[in-house]
């Protein structure tokens, strides 16, 4: 008897998210045989993997990228962050909606749309998904040369990414846009998954809690199921300090970016971030809520361009849109 394969469906995922109905492990094993060794019966007549096993998680992500996002080859070092693809895809889809809602017509597609991924990491997942779903081009920045080298290897081994993803090294870790954006760069959307924790100890404790929840048993030492180096997991002041710094630095690039955005993991940080945006004198700000099963997340977005300036930007730069606003609301 064939086991059901729809486990891990995520109610609340974006309607264009390919993973909102769960994973078909039989199909995924078909495109990535490495995954087969990790697939098992979960005890409820469904196929699944042990999500507390780092190797299993990496294999699942590899299979998803191959099947749904036109990736031919993808590799990730054991000590780098490997977040779940569905959550990353959700951010991309909601970014497309942000641009669509602002235009009042459709969401822009094609290589004329440029995105900046701050902290692209070794996995390069945001550019992979954004290019596959919307044809956007990406600049990916990072402060870690080894991570960038792995991301570059992914780009080089996948023809669809070679002309659409450019990686840039940030030599000054405290800077987010300086050295990365050049005067000729005009960016439609920035995105970032900032370090959440404020110390290595906090990151380790968070990993232990997460692994305990996934394995349904007490875990005493940290083994990150999604990997992660220090710069990916924590920074001084944690998420709040990182995003406030981003808001402050974004003022110097107010005319070069249509919308700045960043994920905000902790909802309690939102009020203070909105105050920071007010102090920065933004023309408009938004908080977009997202949900992945029981997990709630969000991103904050802001622009220094007024409505007239954004209209002019779209007329000059957005040469292609698909789907009407009416279609998007279905």
C-alpha cells in the first residue's frame, strides 16, 4: 500500500507558494535520490524525514530546489545555514505582492527588476527562488568569503543563474549598503533575513530548544538542524539592533531603492522599528504578516520615495508585468 505523501502541509502559506500543500516525498526522491535514505514512515501512514537531522534537511532542500526552481546542481557546506525553502519562497511571493499593491496593477517580472539580498549566505536560496518564479535579477552580498564562494559555485553550475545573479563581498561587516551598491545601481526591492540572536550563547540555547521540539525529546547540546555560522545566527544587539542600523544606513540610498525590506522574527520589535522609520523620515512604511503553519512571521518595508517618484520609477523601469490585480486577489 502506497503511503500518503502530503505531510507537513503549511496552512497560511502564500497562495502562489508551491509547497503550501506539503511535500510529495516520492516525487522528490525521484529527482534527488540522495533524499531516499532519509525518508521514512512517520507512524501515521505518511512519508517524512527526521527534521532534527541536518543531513536530511539539506537533502530535502536540495530536492525542492531541483524539482521546483530549475536548479541542476546545489551543494551546501555542513556548517552553513540551510533554512526551509517554503519560508524563503513565501518572503519572495509577498515581496512581489508588495510591488504589485504599490503599482495598483500587476507584479513586475523579468530581468529589469533588480533585488538586493543582504546576507545571501552559502545557500543562495532567495536569488534561486526569485529568479525562477519572477525572472528577477539579484545582487547577493555577504561578509563571509567562504559562503560567497559556495554561492558562486552554485551560480556557476546553474546556467539560469549565471546572467541573473551577481555576488558582492562586503569588506566592512558593520556596513550594509556601502561598498555594495554603486551609483549606477537602482534596486527595486531589498530583502534580508537578519541574525536573530544577540550572542553565541543565545544562538546555542535557541538551537537546543528548536531541536528538542523537532525531535520531541530533551536535547542537551546544540546541533543546528539548519546549520549556521556565527555571522548568520547572531550579532551584537541581535535582530533589533541590526534592522535599526539598516534603517539608519538606508537613508544614504533613498533615491536608489524603491522599497527596503527586512524580516522581523520577533513581533515585539515592530513598534520600536516603526518609530525608527518615523525618525528616518520615510515616505511610507508597511508591516506585512506571514504565516507558515503555526509559525507567524513578518517583514517590515519602507521607502523614501513619494507616490509621484514611485510612479515615475515604474514608468521608467518596470517594463513587464503579469497578472492583473484582480487575478492576484483570487
